[in-house]
């Protein structure tokens, strides 16, 4: 079983910033776990500009922003990167623990965290003195907003559609309606339009957009894409494939229909904290476990990656300070 000073779970902007900050603060033994085959996290599929304006004082795309940190992480001798490493279990122990996979009591000593992860051909257990969770967030789904209708093909979370187009090179549909005006949905409205699809409308139940003003202007107004505020998608129609949606004005209850073959759902993000809950944490804003730190979108959902980086650097510095005193 491996023993490490600091384990960072998540190789996105938060995890990389935290690992680098800890390394610069004096931590000599850091293991960075990332389940994807590349570092960078969500930034790899965000090929649009608008990143780094605050942190680097320049306009970068997502991959360019990530690359600046990857080029610091890879050469760092104190940081070991393990890609394609999916964490399946996390436990916090005091004096002893029993391995859920290999059995037998083992002494924890000064290593209170047990992380179990899977990588190609191997199941690995590692004990850590300190742990930084930078697992990001996941998208809310259609089921979470209770949209009535059938369940045909063509309904996607906006982030999944972004990955399909920008990473895989697939165009999910040609006539699109977007539910919700989160930033990813707004950006995807522009992306679909640039790829030759027709975005019929963005439907937002609130009286104002949930996204950044710059995204409303650059992604909708500049491309003349309608934004319906105080409206909701009341029903999705279609059998094998989406055929149309019914849109309702929430004030006067008037309805109209929009034909489409694709519906994107962009109604917010949820911090991904299932692993932290395994360790007994129910509220990430009130963690009472010494040595456990949470940063990035797994702590709270940020609007800007620049803010993620700055706050995650603080998490790395705090982890380093903690390790000096244990």
C-alpha cells in the first residue's frame, strides 16, 4: 500500500492550481489523480476564448489556459500525475482501518485518509496525510426540472453536447432548443450556429439570464438568437427522436410550439461531492476533518476559472501549512 504526503483528486484547473501551490509551499510528495486521459478537466472542451482575463491578464481559450498549468505540473519532480485513475472509495480513519477491498486491519498512524482508485489493469490503495478534493461539478438533468413529455433521442445536457462537438467532432442535431440560459447553454447556442445548425430559441424561466452578460451579448444577441425570459418548456414531443417542444409563458400561461430535433438542458451545475460524503462530510462549507480540503467547483460553482485558480491556490497553501504541523 502506498503512503503519500498529499493526494489531490482531480486534474482540472482547481486540482492543478492546488497541487502547484502546495509544491511551491514546500510539499515534496504529491500524487495528482485524474480520471480522464489528459489533464485539464472541463477546460479541454471549452475551446472558446474568455479565459485568463483576470489571472493572466490576457484572453485565452480553455485548452490554452489549461496548458499553462500542465506545463508547470508535468516537469515538477514533487508532483506525480496518475491519469486514467478513477477514485472509487474514500474513507477517513483515526487509528486503524479495514480495507474494503483487500481485508485486514492496518495501522493508519499519521495517514488518516485511505483512497482507493482504479487505473488500467490495477486497483490501487493509497494512504495520505492530507487530501485535496478538486472533483468539479456535474450538470443538472431534465429529470431535475420536471419537464413533461416522452423520452426520445436528442435530449442532452449542454456540457455533453459541448464535448460531442468540440472533442468528438459530432454535431448532435440541426434544429435546437435550449432550456435554461446558463453559460454553457449560451456558449453552445453560438457553437451550434457556427457549425450550421439552427438554434430556434433559448428558454429561461427566470426574469433574467443566468449567464454572464458578455455571453448573452456575444452568443445570443450577436447571432440574433431569441431569448424567451419568464418562459418554460412545458412538454417535449417525439417518439424515436425529438420532434417539437411546447413553450409556456409562466405569467399569462399562453403557449406556442417550436419544431426541433435536439433539446439542450442548461439549468445549472451541482458540486460533485459523493467521495467526500464517503468520508462523513455532509456540508463542504463546514468540514471538520483535519487535513481534508475542498476547492474549485466541488466546493461551490464558480463563474470564472480565474477565480477557481486563485481559491484553489489557497487550498494548496493551507494543505502545505497543515502538513508542516502534523
